C-alpha cells in the first residue's frame, strides 16, 4: 500500500495521461495496521479503525481483490484467482505486467505440534483479533454457567505460545480486558483466570533489550501471569496443552504467535530465494538477477548496509518495511526515467511494546523507558504511524472516549456465523412424534 501510494503521487502526470497504470492485487480490500491488533482485541479500538480501505487511499490505482497463485517473471505474467473467477468457474486468469513489486508479507510459522491445526488461534489478522476477543468472553460465559469444575478450569485457562511482540501484547491486553470483565460475573473472579505465556528461548521481547525484557517478565508475573521460559508446546490434542517441562494444562484456548514465515506465493515464482524462503534483494530493493522485479517488507531479504556485521539483513519488521516502501517507489520511478537508484539504509531506532493499559516497555535511541512513559510513547508512536488523517483522528477519539467511559464487554461471536440464526428459523420443526389423544 505504501509503495502504491507513493507511486501514484510521483506518476500523477503519467497516470492522468494514461501512459501508466498501477495495479494492486490483494486478497483483502484493506491494509491492516497490525500494531493495533492487541488493542482491537481488548476493545480499546474499533476493528474498522485498525484497517485502511485501499480504494479510498489508492484512488488512482486499479484494485483487484484476488490471490496471486504463481508468477512467471520470465514471461512477465502473474496468475491470479479473483472472486469473479471463483463464481464464473473459469479458473485462474493471467495478468501481464512491466514492473513487478512483490510484497505479500508473512504468514504464521507453524510447527508439527499435535492438535495445533485443530485447536489453536493465530494473531495476524483483524479477524483473528476480534475472534479471539469474542472467544475469551465466551469462555467466561461457559465458566459462569457450567457445573463441571473441569470444564470451568479449562475455559478459564488461556495459553499463549510465543514471547515476541504479538504474543506478549495480545496476552497483556486481553488479560487486562478479562480482568475488568470479570467484575460483571457473579461467580468469576479475576484470580480464577489463568494466563500462561510459553516461550522457547530464555527471554521475551528481545527487541527491547535484555533489561527491559526482564522488567516485562516481572510486570507480567506481578499480574499473576505464568511466564514459562525455555519451554515448548509439545501437544494440544484433546484440549490439553502439554508443555516440554511436563506440565499438562486442560485449556480451551491456545493462541499461537511463535514466529512468522514468508508468504507461500514466493515459492511459486521463478525469482531467487534465500535459505529462509525470502527473495534475494539488492540494497536498491531490486530482486537479484531479475530485471524489473522489486520487493520489500517481510518477503524481501535486503542487505543492511548500516550494519558492520557482514552479510546481515534487515529485520522483517514494520519499521523497515514502511521505509523500504518509500525508497522502492522512488527507485521504480527513477528506473523508468533512466535516473540512478538509491540504496536503502536505516539504522535500527529501537522498539516499544505495550503491556496493557498504562504499562509498557521501550528501548529507543539507547534510552530505556518502562511503565506509563513507555506506554504513552507506544501510543504516540503508533498514532503517528497509522496511515491517513481519518484513521488517526478516529483512533485518538476512541482513546479519549475510553478514558471517559467504561470498557465494552460485549462478545459478538454471532458475527462469525451471520446466517446461523436465519438457518435455524428456516429449519423445519422437530418431529415430536404423535400427540397423545385428549
């Protein structure tokens, strides 16, 4: 989105004259601002305000809602399936191009853990974030109404696997939300809820540094959150999370945030990949050995020319991706006009992370912050980075209102199955057998 946005600005005259066309192929008609997913899950931000509608922002681009199945760059052709091709039954269609920008991002990296595919929930999309919020409140409803102690304990046990940003921020925000929600249940207390964070390494939030990582662990444990370091999830079959330290946790909630991997479409191209499945790129963000092909973000292995360590690549995070997009668009325009290309260079500035309402950690430009100042910096930074003034204003308004009014504790799980009620109403009445004669 950022690349297309800058391209439509720099190629305004060419687009107006019909000499250029920018086509954006994407499975969803919006861009998700992922750092706000934890707050969307906690109800601090409306889900509509963590996404940016592409048709409004990229008003000079042609938006195609579909999925690229493969790319034959030698023939300058991408094969894609759209909603229309699925309805028509015509199969995938070919789209020709002159310049290719491939930036599909990443997907959750799963491991062959028994039961994981059947029971776990991811945390990469706004749908998953809202589904998880509904699920957590639904588990509290189950615990409140059941007479089975085992079912109650399983419903109130929440296991998060992965101690990076996604796992820690999602757990912290949802624990905050659930603790607040418990006050409205007559038989569920905050201390009845069990939250477990499972991390395979010996630290969490490595991006904020070792000291801030230790502070984050103390803060979470101070809220009665069970942080298990150097521990793995071995199985979650039959709704029982089995950890590598031998612990067995009956649970109805396993959230998987243990890393990401490049989008599968990269393997279905004729472009060069590195050992991790990312596109080999130059510092100019061009794909190595493939003229007229460009990449950025999680999908691109871009050399970090600011590092003194030979062979080091830019980390696959938003901090680099957004900045790479700007350079990428400028380099495409420069190549079209026969001008020299720029090299992408950005020294790592630091990181901020939220640990729930009014709590956070930050390590920015060598300065370390914790507690309220870090939480405030986290919000201020991401408010400045979320695209469009419209979204900034809406998010700021929601934060202001949330400080004046009580949290929303509504679960709208029916949104995930909108036709269920209608199908139930349309179903024939059950056969009750012959009525007894009077």
